C-alpha cells in the first residue's frame, strides 16, 4: 500500500483520575515530535476535547500534508502506550486526511464545546453518504450561528472511517431551529440509516490548546 499524505493525527485516550487531557496532550506532543523528528514534521497540538471523567480526543496538525505510513504511526502509538502514563496505556493513534474545512459565523469566539460524529458507510453507500456530507450536511451545519468551524476527516487507522466534528459556542446550538433544519432534510433522511459503527460524542474543549505549540 502506498504511503499517504497526512494532514493531522488523532490520539484517543482515557485520562486517569489524576490526569487531564491537556497534560496527556503535552506529553504526547513531546513524544510524537521525538518519534517523527527524522521526518521533519511540523507537528502542533490544535485541540484537546475531553468528556468529563471519560475519553479524550487530542488533535495534532501537520504544517503541511506529509507522507506517513501505517507502520510509522503504529510504532509511535506503541511508544505512547509504553510511556508510563495511565491515560496513554491503551491509546489509539490514527492518521487523518482532511476532506473539508468550513468556517462558521462564530469563528473567533470561544468554543467550549466540541461535537464529533464518526461512522462507517454501509456497503455500497459510501459515495452517496460522502456526497451528502460534503455538498449539504457539513456546510449547512457550519453556517449555523454558534458554529465556529466544522471539519470532516477520513480516519485511516482505527476508524470509523468518517469523522465530522464541530467547534460550538455552546451545546444549545445543536437544538436550535437552523441546526435541526439541516439535520431534517430529505437527503438526510435517505442516507442517515446507512451509517454503521456510529459514534456521536459531545466533548468539553480545553481553552488552553492554542497556547500549546
């Protein structure tokens, strides 16, 4: 399989009671920079999203798309798992390819809520689902007041394959009429039953991530 160009990395982990997502992110960033130093990757931490007493999603961005293989990523994952931090012992490191990035009307405002939707398309439905996401759904939700940014990635390692995520000014955005109208279209009703392995997760986004480089 050819080495693919990668935009970002996602680290899934579960902080222990004495750990925070931000502390794990700082430790992971240092280790990943060591692992990938030979590749001269410009790796930056861009988001720490954590459920209270639950899973954390740590997003790292490359300065520009770079080739990174599944084996290189797996080696870095094993190093993180053996770093001696409880929250990293069972972590998952995945390569992400950016499909779409939309700027919303609330860009620049504080976004303490991060919402992620992950899914694998049912067999035979990938083209339709991805067309819906990229032509209607993600741009539509990104345009709702209260949305700062929306992204869709392909998760090339641990999956599910499609990861759509939204930075929101508050959780109430997801219940407003404009958001519900985008979710309630005929196209949405036709394709959404063909999600499989679906994960919908609401996170608290840590406000210090922009200060960590």
